[in-house]
C-alpha cells in the first residue's frame, strides 16, 4: 500500500513538472513568435528604404522611424554591406537574429 501511494505521488509530481515545463516552453515560443512579428515592422521599413534609395540604411536612424529609447530590436549591416541583421534578446546572452540574405530567424548564443 505504501509503495502504491509513493508511486502515485511520484507520478503526480512528474505530471506537474511536465505540465510546468510544457507551459514554459509554449509561452517562450509564443513570446519569440510575437517578437519576430513585431520586428517585421523594422524589416519592412529597411526593405522600403532599400527600394527607395537602392541601398541599405547604414543605421536605424537613417530611416527616421522615431523609435522609443527602449526599442528592443537591433539593426546592423553585414560586413559586405549587401545584407543586414535584425535581432532581439530572448534571455541573457541569447538572442534571435534575422538574416536578410536568406530571410530566416536563427537563435544565437
């Protein structure tokens, strides 16, 4: 009887731990998807600038976006100046980076 109760308790704890892990991963994935969607504004503006001036902006300020000081997205040209990166932090020392040359988001550490 004690073994059965112990087994039930262990299974209950494992179930609760599994639910917590699942919910935190689901929530994190949803937060990342939301941030990627919000970064779409910056990506769209970069592409509009490129279409208008036939070059990429050197800095975000070149696009005159009037962004708040705490704007969570970064923008930088690649070394060759032919493509750009847009990024945001998802955790300390972890970020998501959009690579314009292949239009994909890649996690970075």
